[in-house]
C-alpha cells in the first residue's frame, strides 16, 4: 500500500502558555525541518487497504495551489466494508471490553497525539493551510483534552433506579452500535476528536469520513489508533468524496448514528438520508453568523483584541466566527478606527513558517466566494472600512476586510462567508442590540463585551445561540457543550451532554409481587 512522505517543520512549544486566552494559543516554534510518513490507504480493520477499483483523489496544497498528494477515495463498497468491520468489532471483542479499558485506550491515543503534535500540525498546515502554531497551540491540545475528558467518562456511565407498582425498574445507557462521523476541513483533527472521544467512551464503534480537501491528519490519526491498541474495526478512517462516501455512510442501514459538522446544505441531505433509511440518530453542527456586541462600558482594548481574533483566527474559516460586530453608538467611531488598524496588520506566507500570521484559505472556490462578497458589498455602496489589497502570489490568499454601517439586509450581514470579512454596525439601545443579534437564522455562538455584570447576564439570556461568551470569544473546553440552535443545527459536541447523544436508554422492569397463577 502506498505511503507518502511529506516535509514539515517541527516546533518547540513554549511551555504552558496556551491558557487562558487564544492569543497565546499560538505556539511559538523554531524551524526544524523534518519529514513524516503517512499511509495513503483506507483504514479498515486496523489495516490500510486500497479503495475499490483503486479509486483515488488528488489533494492540493492551498499555499501553492499545486498538487500535494494522492490518497485513496472510498467508494460505496468500501463504506460497506468499514461498517462490516465496525459491526464485527461491536459484536465481538470491542463489545466485551471492560469500560475502563476504553478509557485507557482514549488516554493512550491522547498521549500519542501529543507526542506527534509536530507531525499533525504540519499535516494540517500542508493540506488545510492552518497555521502550524494555531494547530499545535490550540487544535491539538483541544483534541487531546477532549479524548482525556471522555476517557474519564468511560467507566462512569450510569442509569437510574425507579420504583414502579410491581416492584422496581432500572435503566441502563447502552451504546448505539456502529456510528459515523463526518468531518469538515477547517479544524479536522479537533472536530474528529469531538466525535471520536464520546462515541468510543460510550462503547460504540466508529467509521470516520475525513474531509476530502484535508484528509492527511486522518491518515496519521489512523496510525496512532492502531499504535494505541484499539482492536481491529473499533475505529475506521475513510477519506472519500462527500457525495460518494459520506452519502453512503449516511444511508447505511447498519449505521445507528451520524454526527456531522459541516454546511447546512449537506446537513439537510444527511437528515433526509436518515429518514429515508433506518431513522439513524443524527446530530448536526452547522454554520453560523456569530454576533459580537460591544457595549460602551466594555474594556475597549479587550473587546478589540477578541473581536479582531474572532474574524481573523483560521482566516475566518470558523463556524463560530464573530462575523457581525454591533458596537454601541458612543464608542462606534473610536472602535472602527482601532479595528481597521488591527485587522490590516498581518504577515502573509506559508503556514509552516513561524513568522506567518495569515495563511491561505482552503481552495480556489473559497477564495472566489470571499472575494465575490467583497465585490458585492463594494458595488452596493456599503462603507468599506478596511478592505485589504488583493494578495498577489501563488496559492489561495485573501486579505482581511471589514465594512462599516452595514445594513441588516445586506448579504455580508446575513450569509455565512467563512472568510476574514467583518460586518460592523452601530446600535443605541440594549434591546436593539439583542434584536439585531437574533436577526439571522443561525444560532451557533455570540460574544458580549461589557463590564456590567447584570447586563451580561440579562443579554446572554436573550441571545438565541448555543453558546455565549462574555468578554472573550471562541474559547473551547472539553467539559462545556458546543453546538447550535435554529439553522445552526442540533445536538452538542463536548461536555456531558455529548455523551448522551451516543447512548440509548433501556428500561428493565421487575415484577416483585407474589406470583399469580
Ligand atoms: P461541507 O458540508 O461541504 O462538508 C463537510 C463534510 O461533509 C465533508 O467531510 C464532506 O465530504 C461531507 N459531505 C459532503 N457532501 C456530503 C453528502 N452528500 N453526504 C454526506 N457527507 C457529505 O462543509 P465544509 O466545506 O467541509 O466545511 C465548511 C462548513 O462547515 C461551513 O458551513 C461551516 O460553518 C461548517 N462548520 C461548522 C462547524 C460547527 O461546529 N458548527 C464547525 C466547522 C465547520
């Protein structure tokens, strides 16, 4: 089976600096050239195998826009094979494994991910264009923390004891069986672990469909799964096209749950596929159009720091991006001036280089989509606050941009762009800010900046979103649930609540009355 050798740049982390804010999540690193080897096959039953008919897909490096690697592309029959392997594991060795052993395996996987963080961060930089420092400083620690958090849950899954007229009943919370995880490209390892960790802690087996634009992390993860000692079939990793491999997984009669993160359009298809087949459980983490509300009583420096990060982190390719910024009238002009200055300050380059603060977006289509939104806003005479010059170099680079006084009905205020483009508008009253924040069909996340604790509580209670951050943006923790309301989807990743979605409750009733003839 083919292997692929890729060159990366190893880093030396600055110890203990990734809490408490996202800025220091960026691990400073030194340039240490090295290469890493991944297998390019499908990972089924702990073995790398070619796809049916030798199907492959070619991936590109968004930094150059050029060919990077060829990997196997799963076909429907490969999905069948992976599901069969996962079913055999569930009904065999995996199903009888003591729960604490599942926890140990998850902890071991976390150890290996931390050990090979340089490889994983380099792979995410190479095919997804994610800054090495951001991947290593934020995504990889988050992935490992999530594995450890759910490792702790594996032997603490309990039920209830209930009284009934006939005697008593108890409930058990049982695994669902074979489950599927379908993952996007923007933080692929971290999002995979948000699904893998609770699925495995709960006792399920898993087939992971990695994103076709950025699958290399998954090829490496598969090696680590095997090294950690997971039995064959417990975790299977397939790269493949969404419309082929993803669709086949969503339609599969033996798959009992799909956990999906991605776009609303594909989310709809998955829900439809579940309804048309076996009513498998579905959780959907879809996009967002996150509002950030900056009140005049906020610490302005702090608000500027987080709102800037909220639209520039990962080039705005973040579902929770703070892409709508509402600023109270008293401080509107001073905020605009400082915000424009900050977002114009970046260093474009290769995401593997320590000095780079802006890498490429994922592909040409994403670049064109972002530039089209900028052109449309300009054509509609929306006030350009800071519209960066086109970045003329090979690869898929876009400048940071912001527009001011953006009307509520403008496309850049309503639609998810998934790029570094902020839409800013003013408000004068608290109720106006809340109404504007709630005015889209999305409801993933929101940020509020104020030093008034009563206001923070009052406003957050009225915001329609799965999570609200006060005086910060985007902070993630394995023990806090993450997900959306409205068209941002349903179900949660992380936190105790996520575990529930990978379990099914069974009630057992005892008749302890004297027996009747
Ligand atoms: P996408 O929906 O195009 O693809 C996501 C995954 O679904 C990929 O693995 C893809 O191969 C697969 N897929 C595509 N068509 C499919 C089909 N017919 N059946 C089954 N699977 C299919 O999204 P993307 O372009 O990879 O990511 C960007 C989108 O994801 C944005 O809309 C963003 O907001 C969203 N997103 C949401 C979150 C969240 O937590 N809410 C996180 C990251 C990204």
